[in-house]
C-alpha cells in the first residue's frame, strides 16, 4: 500500500462507547496530524506529532486521546463522545514540519455519534 | 493571527468554462500558500503551491499566483472538466519564528460543480 490509509471508513458509536481510529502512512514521513472536518467550517487541527512526540494539542477535549507508537502509525482513541463530535476525521502526514512541506491526507473516517 | 478567506460557493459551471476561485489571506510573516482539492469521498490532495511572492504554482491546468501586494492567491483554470468537480481549499503556512509547518490555516472550502 502507498500513501495514507485510515480505518475504519465509517463508524457509528453511542455516547458511552469507546472506539479508536487508526491511521498508517507508507511515505516515510516524520510528522503526522489529526484534523476534524465539519460541514461549513474550516478544517480544525486537533493534534500534531513530529518524530513521535506530540507537538500540538489544539485545545481538544479530553474525550479525544491521540497515540503515536511509531512514525508510521497514529491513533485517535474516542470515549464518551457527544453528538456534536460527529464529523469527518482526517489523518495527514508530511515529510517534516517545515512551512512549505505539503500535507498528504488519508480518505478520512466518517464518525457519527448517536 | 493568520486567516484565509475564500469565495463562498457553491460554484456551478458548464464544461469548458473559465474558473476563478478567489482567495485572500492575512499572515504575520511570509507564508507559503497552497490550494488543496477534495474529491467526493476522499481526503484532501495538494493541487499546487507557491512559497514566495510572485511565484506561480500550476498543476493539471490549474494555476495561482502569489500576490503579496494584494495578499491574494486566486485559483484559475481556463477550461474546466466534469472531473474537476470537487471542493477546493486555500491554505497558508506561516513559519513564524519557529519554522514550523503545523500552523497550516485553511479556508472554508469552495464547492465546484461542473456540468456536461
């Protein structure tokens, strides 16, 4: 496989469930990101990992918990979510964290919280 | 702070029409500018970029010129195709003082629909 792969593509969960989103990149990149995409809103940066170290936590509620066990894998652990957390969650990677290093995105996980 | 403002859609065009999607920005430093495209059911893909004033980014018939004097980075294509139907995002990356990439600011996106 090449590029950035996210699983699952779709997820429906109740507010009391615990689930995890997975992202894997096969590009040899050193930085990985979680974004939230909601209708009619700009993309919201949630977390950034550079060389497996979290370098950005953009005021995200604690019910979202990221994990980066190595430079190729990124997880987003979810628990006790709210209906307003329903969105498309996008994972991205980049070669490094320089300003002109473009992001490579996965196809996203469409999350519905019931 | 940094911000990106792009024209609101949706934009609906006929095949072979000329496309312009306006994008203006505010930034504290000397940003790099990007256009990303999101096709239905997919994540975002980099379409083109420009890293300094007067640079022109181009790809797949699309182009955009980094205009520092007007703080703009408008996307243009001379003849659109049905396959260009997608959401287009303008974005900037301001290195600030640390040279970091992750301060990437996106616009809200513009939906383009091209009819046969």
